[in-house]
């Protein structure tokens, strides 16, 4: 083999190689990364004896988990806005829907799931469908369920 | 008649089948299982790249840890303009450059430790020994390259990035990438010829 062929083979060997250092580091990487703080605005909730502040990233995450349970839909992006007093003002859920799914009933299910989760997370007695705007926006459709 | 898909959790699906873009948007919503799949999918390549750019196991660990922590916190801003893989390499390359700059202000790099390169899970001992020799020769030759051409060669020939993706990762132009790759290839061919 000449130098070019050797280099090609060496590159291929390296491509298929997993450093032992990575094998020992892998679990630490995940644990350390998810401890990293994601800064986000607080959202005001209610407790029987007072008030509760929840990071908007946590609220968005919980709504994302709830939307993930709705068949034939996937959350692309979830955003929320708050008032100057940190009260939740608007929650927007952007969706991808499975091709062929009737969109209006689907959006209604997503809206209800999101509103129920907001109520549960913020300690509200009722889902805030009247007080808080929960907007659902279908941004895309896909025939591939893996893309939901 | 089409059956509706049931409620989904990541654990209920074959992780290998889930596209990067889907994992990225789920991890952006604090889905740790999705992030773990991202780490498992791209971690070996990012570590492989950082290890050969930094020549030091501790610096490599710090670099990869910091890169994934930065990815976790920045995922909500990941807009998908580049692929997740390119985006992760860009973060890692940035961390590599920071560590290299910090290092030039402190001490000389430690030599590459070959013992760290032996994969204990290798299937064939004979092939493994041959491959390890070849890898050691390549690692030695790579150490002699300046960071720019070394990075470009690794990203192109080992990790399979396009010229455009390498330019994005390195913050340079495709013509610079072409030039660096040409120089790196020429030097490495010569060194492998000598090793033979």
C-alpha cells in the first residue's frame, strides 16, 4: 500500500473507532449537561397559602410532555408570554400534524391538554381557557409518524 | 383505514429511527431522554474530534462536557438552519479553540497518550493490533499539523462534513477549507508513506 492508501485506511479505522475515554465519560456528560441552568422568566402561580413562581422553561416542558401524549401531533415549539406582574398571558403551541388528520379536532385536543397542564402546574382551580390565551398553530404536516 | 398513532414516549420508539431534528426539538422542551439519544449518537464523534485537536485527555473531557452543557442550554434557540450534527461540531470546535488559546497562555500540551486509544471492545485482536498501530501513526502525524488543517482534515475525512459545513464550523470560507484540506492531505500522505 502506498501512503495515500494507508491514509485512506487510517481514516476509515479512526472513523470506526470509539475512544475509551468517551465510554467512561458518557454518563457524566449527560448528568452534567442537564444540570446546566436554562435561564427563563418566572410565571406566577397560586398555592393555598400564597403564591408560586414557576420557571417558564418548566411550564413549557410540562406542556410539551402533555402534547406528546396527543395522538397524531408533535410539538415543534412552545412559547409563553407573561404580563409585567409575571402572570401568564399567552401560551402558543406550534404543531406538526400527521397527514390526513382532521386539524380542528386535533387543535382542540392540544389546546385542552395544554390548558389542563397550565392549570395543574400553576395551581389554578380551572383550566385557563377563558382567562389565558392558548393558541395552537399547525405549522406543518408529515406522512411520517417518526417526525411527530 | 389508517390507525392513529398512540401517545408517544421516546422509550416506546427505536431511538435509532428518530431523526436529529425531532430529538433536538424534544430536548429543547427539556426532554432528557431525547438529549441522551443525542449524546449517544454524536458524543463519540465529538470526543474523537476534540481528542485529536487537544492531545490531552483531561482537556478533551472538559471540552466535551462544556460543549454538551452549552448545547443543552442553547437548544431552545437552535433554529435548524444547519444540521444538529454541524451545530454540535461548531460548539465543540469553539470550545477547542478556547482551550487552545487558554493553553498557549499557560503550558505546553501533554503528549498524546496511546493507551487511551485502545478500544477494549475491539472484536478481533489481530485486526485491533494492526488498527492501533495505524491509528498511532495517524495520531502522531496529526499532532504535527497546525490546528486549522488538522481540524479541516478530521471534519472532512473522518466525520464526513461537507466543505460548506466545515466552513460554518470553523468560521471560515470554503476556499480556505479547500486549501487547508489540500495541505493536510499532502502532509499526511507523506508521513504515512514514511511510516510504511
